């Protein structure tokens, strides 16, 4: 564990103090206008915990995508876990066990993003707002822990534009442009942007080649490539465009149209494999206190420095042919006495995604009343091709479980996994806002959301070649539908000139459905109703100091354990038993959040402080529990089902400050504490590893009582210092340094393994004028290689334990290391 030394920050504070005495004739801190409560307000007047980034700060902090936001936003975490596939934001240590759960939702110009945000560039943004704490009352579904809103630049009557470029290490390139101006001055304006980014990848695939002897009847392979592969992995490419039109029909009527399209092309993500031979705890027959059926585990910190990736990528690129074997006996499947070869057709490894977003709205202002009608349509199509077993091995692994009972495990090496996901959704919102200068004011609205999602996959894995081909008619797609209807309102009342009380609430009905598919799924429908309130009191101590207190309720929509509705995965008898025990569905999760805080400016608006403390009571939290079922061909399988069996509390604080110490020097500092503890929970990892007695009814709090949330740092902080001085007439030179620190994160609820502390140091040195700037940058100067996540697998490439259990394996991402480059910007 890295020991964090605050020497640097103490030095910065001392310098700031000295400069404060020496020169106080400095510029004021920029006022930021936000729309966090669906209307324009000064950030310092909003009684919420909000981190806001303007277009200037996005550029200065080198926020290239959503992943860099966590470096400057305490109590917010969003890592690149196994490529740009899983959008898994974590807010105030509220983390989901399943990557499909949305703890904090993303919005673009106020429209909910049901798919991925990772392909959205930041060059076309006017502002990013990160709202911590539940925003269910105003923002609706899936804002259980918070909301992140991207606000794009607006059309304008003034013609202007910008070109942004970058060239850096590991073939890191970027070219972006945006422009806006009038088509018919005073009536019709436009905004256009385009962006291209490419990253070549820091790591290479270490595949030395596979001997030809891996082909033959002994291991059922008919044809496989044997060549070596040293190609780069972790490469990424992004292309996106945005177009907007604004029509001012009259002084009081306005119409807006927006279209955006993004495509991402990613190669295999860079990960390293901690195999079954590296397990160091809970090994059956070796470590005391281990359950008889344990599969072994890795305890301690995952360290990846010096490790590499090894994938069987040639099997994807060239294709593999394998004889089919019986899933139960392992014997060859014969037709007329001959083996049945099945080909895994060539497929390009990696992730590819295409996103379209369309938004149209109309606004009418009537004597201070604003009426907004908005409609949106989004599509998100993705393909994922993955080496699912993360090993190079082909052929059987023979292990003598007993001298007379050998166990033969087949490993394809390719373990092709190819899946497609497609999401379509459309939504609409009607909102009426009253005049804001009135003592009594508010807003009210109605919202509708309709999403259709489908997915299918095929794989070569283990002893079975499952779904080796896709059905041409699409009958192998699994589908699920979601509809949400809700009404919301907010009312505010100025009790005095200083004291304001406000109340918000939303009532929603969400319908979910899995339609019947004779080939894949059973039909099911469900309805989930909810009402979520927020109450706030804020008090203006004076023009510079705001005090506030709030109570809010958050809800995470209920749903289905989709794997129980698989016809091939669960037979009728097992499904009936699960449904009778109410284990095929789960209820919505709930949280009660209490918060008090203050926002203040001082030193003639050259300094600011935002501070809040909060407490979260989280109930009906979904926890994975394992159940044994029988599949369609009579095999005994284990399923991980989500049950509302967890209860947690989170307590913490957020602090942020800015100081314009002099005309030349500025500082920012922020800190977040998110202390999460399970009050009640049962964790299957704990049960399977140890001989401890489970507590299924949670009478004593369960076996995970006192454990901490996954992938959520307890402490996080960020600090920046910037110096600007004149280099020549109308030309400045700028030096800035940015630091980010997060404490360790646990990889699972049992808390036996973790990812270490992370310290990131970035620096920039540039020259700029009002028309252009050029900067040299160095990111992750300390070459911190702390991984962001860990995923558990089975490692069938090594002999089984004497208890015949397949050993555990762990896949851990390889993060980007030190990077250098140059960036430029030209304004026109």
C-alpha cells in the first residue's frame, strides 16, 4: 500500500499564504452558471453537491473523456474496466455488484443516455455538471447515486470556431474542430463539430505461437493457426460529429434540433492474467480454515507492473475448426460414424460501437412562464469479440483426481466469445417553469421513456461449442423492453429574503417485459411503482455565504434475474422452484440521504469553499447469491442471482476550494470521504471459501457484515496549481500541475483482494494568445500502474484441485502508463 505524503500540498498552501500577503490585487474566480435544477443558476447558489467544469477548465485539465473526470471529482469514480464496454459510474461509494446496474446516470443536454457515454468527446462541450447524491426527483430513473450532465455548445449569432490537435506517445493523435454562427442573423443559427481520436496502445500481445501438435483427435481440433502474434492491444479510435440548429421564430418562441453520431473502434483490451497457479489463499487441502469445495483465491493487492497480456488472437483472425463433443460425457459427437466439425468463423477481436442521438425541442416564454416540449431518439449498436478464457492453451488438461479416476478438461484456447447488443429508445418531456423572480415559484412536468434492448452471443468454450453460429432470422436474440411514465414537480418559497424552502417529488411507473422467444427465453412482465421526494432548506447568511440542509430519497428500478428465464439454461422444474421463492425478480433498491453543507466566497471573490457532510441509509441492496439449478439437458449448474438482501450505510463529506492567489497564480483543492459499510449482507464468495456458517436470514447481519463496497475508494482528493505570466506582448506562458489520489478499492464484497492506492501527477507547459495556444504535456509522470478493476474467471488451463474443483483465475486490466506529447488549439 502506497503511503501518501502531503508534503507537496503543504508546500502549495505555504506558497499561497505568502503570495496572499504579498499581492492581493488578483482577478476574481470565474462565476459558473449551471442548470443542475433544470434552470440557469449560479453554482454558488445551488444547494447541492455539484462539481462543474467549464469549457476552459475541460481544456486546462486535459479532460479528454469521461474517464478523466474522476481525477478532479472526489467521491466520483469511473474507470475503464476491460475496455470501453461497461459504463459503471460510482458515486459516494454506492457501487453495484452487477455492471448492468446504473447507479448514476449520464445525460447530454438533459436527455438520458441509455447506452454508453464513452464515445462522446469533450471538445464540443460548454460544461460538465456532476451532481452527487440522488437526483431521482428531477432527473428520474437511474439517478440513484447522482447524475452527470454534458451540456454541448449552443448555436450563436456570432461566427466563431476552434481547432484542437494532439500528438503523443503510443501513437496518440487527435484532430477536432467546431464552429458556430448565423444562417439568418437573429433568426437561424447553427453549431457543427467533428472529432477524430486514435490511440495505438501501450502494450503488445505476447503470443509466441502454438505448436502444430495441438491439432489432432486427442484434443478434437481439426484446424487452428499456429503463428505467433505480437500486435498492439488496447488501441482505440473514436469518430464523432454533432450538428445543431436553433430557430428563433419570435422573441418568445424558439425551436432546437440536434443530431450526433459517434463510432468507436477498439482492439482487444490490455489485461493480465492471474492464473490458478498464483492463488495464495483458501486453497483446498493447503490452507487451514478452507471450505472443502473451495476453488482457491487470490488474497492481497493485485500488482501488474512488469506483467503482460497473452491472447490467442490468431484464432480470431484466421478462424478455428473443432470437432463437437458431448457436453455431459466429453465424447465426440458422431454422425454416420464421423465427427461433426464446427467452424468459428474469423472475427475481428475487440469492441465496436455506433451511436446516434437525435433531440428536438420547442420553448415558449409567456410573461416569464417557460413551456418546454422535448423529444429524443437514440440508438446504440455494439459488437464485442473477446478471448474469453485469456489463455493460449489448446487441447486437454489431464489431471489425476484419484489414481483410478482421471479428469479431462478441454480448453479451446480461442474461447471465442462474440456478442451483439442493440438498444433503441425514445423519450419525451413536457416541463412548465414559473417566473423565477416570484417569492413562490416552481416547475412541473411529465416524462415518458421507452427502450427496446436485444442481445445475442456465440462462443467456443470448454467442452461444448455453444451457439457457434448466429441464426439468420434473428431468432436467437434475447429481448427486453422498458417503459417509464412519470410526473414531477418542484416548488420553492422564500420565507424571508434569506431563507428558502423547496420541495421536489416524482411519481413513476416502470413496466418491464421479456417477450416470449421459443428458442431462448420465457416470457415475463413486471410493474414497479415509486415516489421519490427531496426537501431542501437554504439560508443566505450574506451575499457570499450559503448554508443548506436537504433530505432526498433515491430509487434504483427493480427488474428480473434474466438468467433464470433462459430456456436452455434452466429447466421448467428449477424455474418453477425459483419463481415460487420470489427469486426470479428483484425489487427496487432504496436510499435515504441526509446532507448539510455550505458554499462561500471570500477575499473579494478571489477564493471559494464548498463543503458538505452526508449520511446514506441504503436498503434492499442487491447482492449476488448462488443457487444450483438443472439445465435443459439435465446438467447441474450454479446461477448467480441478485436478491434484495443487503443493507448498507455510507457516511462522508466533500470539500472543494479555489484560490486566485495573485494575478498570476491560482490553486484548487478538493477532498472526498465515502465510508461504506454493509450492515447486513450474505456473500457467496465468503461461503464458498471458508467453513464459516452462513446466516441466510441475516439474523446476525450475515457473513459480509462490516465489509466494504467494491471498486469504491474511501478517500479521494485532487489538487492543481497554475502559473500564468507574460512572455511577450499579448502572449503568455502557462505552467500547471495537477494531482489526483485515491485509496485502495476492493475487488469483491468479501474484501480479500484489492487494487492499490493510485496517485496520478500530470503537468503542462504552454504558450498562448487570444487566438492560439501550444502546450507540452506529461501525464502520469510517476508511471502509476494501479489497475482499475478485477474480474473473476475459472482457470481450466491448469490442473484441478484434488477436490475436483476448477481453480479460480483473475483478469486484471493493464492501465496506461507515463505519456508525453504536444497539443495545440487555434481559435477563429
